[in-house]
C-alpha cells in the first residue's frame, strides 16, 4: 500500500459553488498509478466546504446557492458571532452542514466518480480568499 499527499491552494473564488475536480486531480497525478484505493480531499477552513454533486448543468450550482441562502440566512438577530460580517456565521453553519472533506474510491488510476459527478468548492463568504486543501490518496 502506498500513501500520497499534496497540498493545494485554490485561487480566491466568489461566493457560490465551484467545480474543482480538475484542480484536485492535476495536483496529485500519482493517483493514476493506483489500481484501487481511496482519494480524500480535505479543506482547512471553517467558512467553506466541499461536496460532490452534478458537474454538467451550471443551474444546479445556482440552485445550491439559493437553497443554502434561504436555509441559513444572513443577519439573523439570534446570531452571537457577528464580528466578522453578516456572511461569517452563516458561512460556518453552511460549512458544518456540507462538511470539510469528500472521500472517493479510486479504480484503475481514476476517481470512481459517476458520469455526472464533480467535486465542488462551496465558498460561503463574499470574500473568502484563497482556500487550502490537503489531498491524500492511498491504495495499491
């Protein structure tokens, strides 16, 4: 069994849901040498998250943003953590709902994603800045 790990810093993205599958795979080309294994992508932030979902129709990403903005609104008077702006506490809650990592099986040197699946960076802040990922692959 081998283990491979890379750090990836993503450029700043605007608030929303962004496909980063190609960025992830380009940062860890050694995955192509795995016959079977696992690929984990972990984000080192608490106001952005990762998920896997549809990679074809961009309207899905718009609907994700709309849904999460309705589910976790800004400027809720019950929020206590408000010093970093109206988008900060909602960003933490959205990140907690979606999660900080995705785990994908590797088969014959490729992530075994479904035909319409991609890895999303879910940027929940208006100005989140560059985001850091730790990408780990293991297998044989």
